[in-house]
């Protein structure tokens, strides 16, 4: 592959009339490609069994492997992470109550999922150290109408899961975790998957475990697992015996085969992710105004996604920075911006004033990472940032002229 030509003049920037650094974009998506032979090996299991869906042998194998991986008693696979969350919220929310306490600095459609369940998002402030919901922040939102606490792990590291468990026990409000970004992580040495009443994960193609599409729920609660297994399959339990209101949220066999192939490669994938993270650490050292959000290496980390903070020493706005990078086909993205409480919604939500969330929503961005980003790419991208820093005044003036 031809090495991108570095910029020597501001007019070389694509935003100012020059050619883009990359013909093919470098993105923030993981998009890991599992080994094709292992994928076909797992696919042969359902092909030979003539069982392509409805809790087939590959889905059952995946559920057992994931339960073992997380150290939980039960795993329920679903068609995607969306339905994993919907089913879990519906199963756990306290009857007669409507509010779900959740962070605002999170996935842009997470509040929609709460609304899908007929409930009302109640956005809480974040902990400045974790960029996530914490027990103190959540406690300030709990009232007589609180149906559920939705603990969402941020993109880098985890929220205070143990603190939220304490809050749940003190208040009697059920605790569910959205652990989409934390498949591999530990909290205080304890694997994700077993916190709260349940945890929900995604196996979208961009996630750590690529199942094309897919999701799963982990829990140690046998009764909850039994109910979730029924509800994901139209509410059936046994032949023609309907026990619950259900939907079709089953995972099919070919997606399970892809996920198993990805699970086999997981440890090697984490090593590759760590190498890219180390490269960012080296390249960003000494670059004023750009702070790498560091993984807590006292815990187990996937090193999957790279997030940086633009501090007050960075001379361009984040919008200007992203504009320049994106036009070079360096597809950096704003980190959870705008926050959910600042978006217009077509459903009810508890109004919130969240100054810390508002401030942090303007400071962070995701950098290129994942399977198709090389260490050479990282060096080129950071060189571009250094160029932008050196010529910031000229760039800013020309962008707005």
C-alpha cells in the first residue's frame, strides 16, 4: 500500500483544496474479520444438523461459551443488542413505575430503547473520573417513580459497577447494565457479565465479538433467564404453549457461527488492539492539547477503542478538528455528542440540567482504530494532528474566510 503523502502547506489540506490523505477511509469501527475456516467449521454444525434457527446447536454452543467466558450461570442470545436491552428492561422494570435512571453521555439511541419499552428516560450527571453513571449521580435521580437503574459502561474502562450494585440493594430498584463496550473488561478484578440483575452485550460487526448482528444477556438469575428465553421466542415454552408476551428476537445459527469464530480469536484480537493503543501512546506523547484517554491496566482491558480529549491547549475547536480530519478521510468522530438530554425527542423524558455532561460532550473524540488500521496509519494521523497544531491560526482563518 502506498504511504499517504504528508502535508507541507495548509493548502495541501483537503479542507482547503488539497488531496485527501487516504483514498480508502480509516475509521473508528473495529470490523474484525474472523478466520474463514473456523467460521465454516462452526457453520457445518448447523448445516449437518439441518437446524438453522430456533435455538439450534450453534446458538446453544455460543451461549455456553459466553456464559463460561463471563463466569455466569446463564446466557441468552438475541438477534441484536437492541432486543437484548428491550427484553431485559421489560423483564426487570418495577411495575407501576415509569422512570429509568440512565446517563445522557452515551449511545445516541439508548433513550429510544427505553421509550420502546413504554418508559421514561431520567438522565443523570456523569462521574468526572469515569465519564459514566455512578452511584452518587444515580442516587440523586431516584424517586418513588423509578422503575430501573440502567448502568452504562463508557467506551474506555467501566463505570462503578459495585457502587451501583450497592445503590440498587439500598433502594430496591433493579439494576441492569448496558455492557456493549465492555465484553472483555473486569471491574475490581471481577469479569463483566455478572453485575446487577443482568448485563446486555452486542455482537454487531463493529464490536469486539463480530456476529454480523447479534446480542446476548448474561445473568445468574435462573428465573430471569427462563423468562428471557421464552420472550425472545414469541413467548413459547414447549410446543404451542404460550406462557408470556413475546417477540421474535432469536439469534440465527449462521450469526452464532460467526460469533464463535470471533470468540476463538478474541485473545489475539486484544493483543492487536493493545499494540495499536501503545502506538497511540508513543505518537501522541508531547503533543500539546491532545490527551489520550488511558485504559486502566490494573484491570483486564480490550484496548478496542481510542478516545482522546482536546484540552484547552488545543488551538482548534473540536468541530474544526473533525472537519479537517474527516475531509482527509480520517473518520474521527465526536464522543457521544450532543448528549441525549440536549437532543429533541418524540417521547417523554425527565428534563435535566447536566453541566458536566455538557462540558465533556464538547471535548472528546474517537480516533481511527480497529482491525484495518495499521501502526503506520496511526503515525500518519498523529503527524496530521501535529501539522494542524503548528498551523492552527492559518487553518482557522482560511476555514472561516
